[in-house]
C-alpha cells in the first residue's frame, strides 16, 4: 500500500513539475523594462523614467500585462518628482500602481521561434490613477535568439485619467498629452 502511495506521489510530482515547466515555456516574464514619458510646452520639457516595472506575455493566447510602480518614475528635478506624486497630479500614495492588461491581437503573425522584427497590435485597458480606459496601440516585437524585446511609443491624454489643471503653473507647464515610450526585454527560458 505504501509503495502505491509513493508511486502516486512521484507521478503527481512529475506531472506537476512538467506542467509548471510547460507553463513557463509558454510565457515570457521580465523586470528589465524602461518606461519613459515626455511632455513639452513652451515653458519647459518634462521627462521621467521608470526602470522598475514588470511584465508578462503569454505566448499561447497573447495576453500582456504590465505593472508599473508609479513612485518609481525619476525626474531630473526633485520638485517635478514631488509634484508628480502629489494628490493633484497622480496621487501615488493612493494609486501606487499603473497597469496595462491587454492582448496581442495579431499573435498569429508573430513567430517567437524565429529571429526578426514583427509588428504587434495590442488592445486592452490602461489604468492610471484608478481610472481605466480602453487602448489600442501598435508596437514592435524584436526576437534575437533568447531575447525578445517589445517596444511601443504612444500618447496618453492626461484628462482621460482625471489629471487636469485649470489654473496655476502646472496648467501652462504640462502638456495635455504626454508621449509614453515602453521598452521591455524578455528572456526565453
């Protein structure tokens, strides 16, 4: 009786290991990301960079997720950093994470096993400051051996995420739309 239980446990463990290994084979993970936003007005340019985001791509169904710690955006000027995190801008103490949950809609046109550069179409939902909006953006996926690089440049309208300034210096120093650049480097396991 004990031998049967040991065999069943070994078989179950082997199947579990195989399923976890197979699942990992069908998903790309990374914490090697760079998200940059840039705003330009006649008053000044504002640039911020974030290297602390994480992302996954499911190779079977095209699901894409980005998790962005908002307080990890770094500015050249400390005053800009402080304003960014304050209640009237992104209120990062209450809304610490931005998220993109989407899907690569043309997954059948991307061959993750062949080196090359492929256009990727992503549709999903972007959440900033607790506000979620549907998005549809283009990007590229570049495959070079074991490295998969996803890249996209798109614009975010601040008012769509309840980030507005009716008066004061921010209303003239911050553009209504900011350019967002995303670069994520995944490694095939």
